[in-house]
C-alpha cells in the first residue's frame, strides 16, 4: 500500500500523542530507544509518510516499512513479513477518547513505538531472530511460546540500565497510561527468562500488571537463543 491521505483529525491525533509522549520517553525510555528516536527524527505535527520512513530505515538496517489496512496481522503472515525484513504499519489511528491507552495497535504505536528501534543494526539483529524460529516451529506450543517471548520482551519489556529500570517494550512506548505505570514502579516486575514467560499468558485487551525485565539486549539475545536455536537446528537437520 502506497502513501495515503490522512484526515486533519488523524494528523491532530498524531500531534497530540507526540506532544504527550516525547517528554515521557525522554525521562524514562531505554537509551537504545532514544538513540533510534534521535536518528529517525519523526515529524511532530503530522503523520510521517511511507516515503519518509523508507528514506531512513532501509539505509540504516535493511528493513522496509509496509502499510496495511489490518490492525492485528495473523502471526503466520506477520512472521513471513519479518522473514523478508519488512515491518507492517497499520493505517488505523486510535480515536481521541483512547489517546492515553488503546486496546488495539494503531499507526502511532507502530511508528512511534517500533520504528526508532529499527534505526539500530543490533536491534534489527534481535528482531531477525524471531521469524526463523517461528517459521521452523513444528507445534502450536512452540509457536505460542515464541509469540509470548516476543510479547514480554520487545513489545512489553523493561530493561535495566545503569542500575535503573527503563521502558524497553514498544507497546509501552506509545501508551501514556501504561507507560506511566511501567516507569513509575506500579506493576509487578520479574526477571526475563524463558521459564518465567512460558507460565504467563499474553495480555491483549487490558493493561498489564506483570512485566519482565531484561539486563541488556545481549542478555535477551542469549536467552532467546536458548529456546530458538534447537528449533532452527532441528529444521535444518530435516
């Protein structure tokens, strides 16, 4: 889907969300996110065009941004796009009454939450771990576990930096209420391990009460590889 014309209300919603969220992420977001945010230079007053996004991200990491009408893309399709290093962004924008928390992903979440990270090659390498494992998985249990590991790390994870907990997950970056709860210590925090996450179902349509904390991106990659590598190696062996 090529660039489309958004309404004045949609641009206004973007501008209001941007104005609300930037001070929050400056204060409490991971240094990794902020590094990517400063490189991407998203416009403050209007929804960025696809042409703008694809002038920035492919040269940085080789990923391409693709628009879709779909809000929640089926996991099988999602990971086929990921396998091609294509990141889907929806053209849906949350209504005004859901500014600080929306139960469905919208374009502000997809763009503001996710895309700054895709300016960072080492973060792109992290995301490139998921699709090979998911597409090689042989059981629903394996696929569900891979989705849970993504959900509680890259989507709704926290990270420890210089002795402080910072917001890392992209789903938290784009929501005011949930970001504040996560950043201000109002939730239950657990070490991110495969065993911890496997026992906790994904939370889709309500705010989280439990979050998982990674020690570093390298630690996260090591932990994911512990589960992913045997799945990928089994598929290669036939």
